[in-house]
């Protein structure tokens, strides 16, 4: 895996409050901000996004109870070139001593998986669908 951290997702307790803070801090134009019911994404450039996500949902994504020590406060995301590369990286994770949290799964957003490193830090692997 040639690591490229394309997205940093942090857990927040109050999405609206965090959005207001980072919107003021980053001072980005509206077209550089995307929001859904459960997240806000700040698109810094074509290769990097900073995402706010409810802390409880990050814990669920990582398969952890929000109150358990070691529950992640952030997720690092790596964009792979294909679903096959995502699966190959997951194989490397297991060989290196990490654990697969969620195997590769296809969704409307593309093909993604989650793993944790040997210290419990959570990574997302994703391959976006090819443009039509």
C-alpha cells in the first residue's frame, strides 16, 4: 500500500456546533462544503477532505461501544484505485498484524472496507466507482 491519506474524519458531539466552528476557521466557499444528515465534509482540494461525523457513529463504524476505552476519535481514509486493491490491502493488513473490521462492501459511494492497525487506530479503504 502506498499510503495516501485523502480524508480525515473526526468524531464530534455536536455536528452543528462543530460545523460552525470549522466553517469559520477554514473560511471556505459554499461550493467546497458538502453536508448530509450525519456528516459535513470540507473539500480542501481534489485530493483531501476533512469530515465531521458524530462520535457515536464512528464508534459503530469501528465495531466499538462508544464508552469503551480505545474507541477511535478519528478515521484515516485511503483511496485505492480499485476494489481489487482494497482487498489486496486488507490481505496486507492481516499479514502485518492488523484486523479487518468490515470487509470490502459495495455501496452507492463505491467499494469500501475498514481495518484497525495493531494499536486499534481505524482506517477506511475506499475505491470510488469509475465515472461513466
